[in-house]
């Protein structure tokens, strides 16, 4: 339980920090809010889902559900954070 709570905390911090970037740093395209949050959600959940994948008693479907749920949660968190806090230079000032 504590690992899942810590993972969600890290997810929120990552989404909050990446909110300062509105354009992709390499390909220079504008990242939509939900896409940015979804990518960070999936990235933040990889260690948690890898731990579940290594446990023999956990079904493989549960690993994919954790990844998908983290992507959806990351998109929701980023949308809410952008709606109420702004993004880009607004939060960097």
C-alpha cells in the first residue's frame, strides 16, 4: 500500500514539474495537456508495474491495468493542474 501511495505522490510531482514545458524539447511540437500528463503517468508507473510483473502470483493483466490507470490518472492530474494553476511560463515565474 505504501509503495502505491509513494508512486502516486511521485506521479503528482512529475506532472507538476513537467507543466512548465508546453513544447516538446526535442521535436518542438506543442504538447496537449492530457498527452503530457498521460506520458508522465505511464513513465512514473513503470517501476511499480515492473515490480508487479516480477511477482509470480500477480496476473499479467494487472500489470497492464496499472500502466493504463496511471496514464489516465496522469492526464487528469495534468488537466486539473493546468486548469487551476496554469502552464508554461505562468508557473515558472
